[in-house]
C-alpha cells in the first residue's frame, strides 16, 4: 500500500507540471486572443502611448546635454563636444544648487507630512455621508480646485495675501493677520519664512479633494460584512475605522505613499515660479532662499546668457534629480515589499 502511494504522488506531480507547461506555452496565444477580442479598448490606449513616447521617453535622449559642450549656434547637441562630468563638478560646487536642493526636499517633505493625511480624512468623511445629494455637492466642491489653472491659483494666493498699505487694506487673509497681530503689518508674501507655509497650505487646498478619490474608492471596496461583524463585537465608530477601514485601505495607502516618496524631489516649476512673481522686487532675493527649487534653478541656468556651460549645468541638475527620485522609489518599494508584502512592482 505504501509503495502504491509513493508511485501515485510522483505521477500527480508530473501531471501538474505538464499542465503548468501547457498553460505557459499557450500564454501568448491567449494574450493575442484577448487583444483581438478587446481591440477597441487597446485602441483607446494609443493616445496615452503617444503622449508617453513623445513627452516622457523621447526627451530622455536630451539628457546627453549634461555631458556635452553645447553652444546655441550648434546644429545638434549630439554633435557637440563631449566633456564628461565637467558640468557635474561645477554643479556640486555651486552653493545655489544645494540651496535649491534643500528647498525642493523641504517643500515636498512638508507636502507629504501635512498633505498626505488630508485626502484620507476627506475620504473617511465622504464614506460617512449618507445623503447622496450632499455627498455629490461636497465632492464637487472639493474637486474643483484641482481643475483651476495654476496661474489662477497663484494669483488668487497673491490677492488673498495682498500687502497692507496706507492706501489699501490688503487681501482678506492679510486683513485677518493684521487684526490678529494687533495692527502689525505682516506682508506674508514678502516674508521668506512664510513661503513654505503658503506653498504647502495652498497645495493642500488645491489637491486634497481630487486625491481623495483613490482613498474613497478603497473605502467603498471594503466589504460591509466586516463592519457588521465589528458592530456585533461592540466596536464603536473609531474602532471600526482603526480595525476595519485602515487595514482594508492598507494596500492603497502603501502604494500611494511609495509614489509620494518618489516625488520628494520632483516639484514642478510652474507654481513656485508664479508665486515668486507675487513677491515685490525688494524682497525677491531673500524669498529665493526658501523658494528656489531645482526646477527653477534649471530654468534660470538655461535663461542666463553666460553661455553653453550653464545649459550643461542645468541638464546635469535635472539628471541628478531624476536619478535620486528613481532611487527613492526603488528603495521605498523594496522596504515596503519586505515589511508589508505590498509593493508597487
């Protein structure tokens, strides 16, 4: 009897292995059949692929500028003289770059620490609203700032914090600060210490509602039976959120946190550049100390008329920033995969 069992087990294993091999051999056939069956959906992907290739992948080749001596009159950056890491050596000795690097990290770090919880809190509030009309109106109102142009948002911030003068009462927020301080002129837009707070708070107002969509979907994906079981066990609302909602949202939270960490050194130049335009000329030099980011540093290097060296330094700064962002994504993803068994890839 024991011999028969030992014969049956290898036979079963061989049958299972053959089935796996058959499935692997037919993988591409099944994939092709799926593409043919759903070809309309794949056609819809073509504009996205076109965008990715033209605006994300093709510009990568221009990073060679960081290793070239390029002049404005040259035919192509690919034919320019190769200078190796000379631009990087100049870049790493430039204190202005390290100041921009620090500001970029600090602005992103504040945005992650203070801005990351807000969409989650909004999603929890939305999940508790039972009135469908009130829920729809609330969501639309919180989503709207995301669809407002960055130019409009920056000018709106400037109007709200307009300077208080003898001829003008200043913006609404400036008036509140003026009243709270007992008649002291604050002039927040010209205060270099206030720039990071202004950038972070306006960013939270602008993106929190739209970012809550992902977390709201994660909350809706949790089975209602889990909440019913928690209620039967005597859990109150806070305990339900702690022991049911957050564990159910955990994969989504981890993925979004990994993406957020990867963006720690990726701040677009638009909003920073436009907010700097709201600062008076007499204060712009001091505001640069906390507002100059890598993106604006690169732009300034390209706009300077000192020649091709600055263009190479700007490209080197951009490449260095991209490499660090990639390391942050890979590192946070690896740590997450080992700790929580959940990862982006």
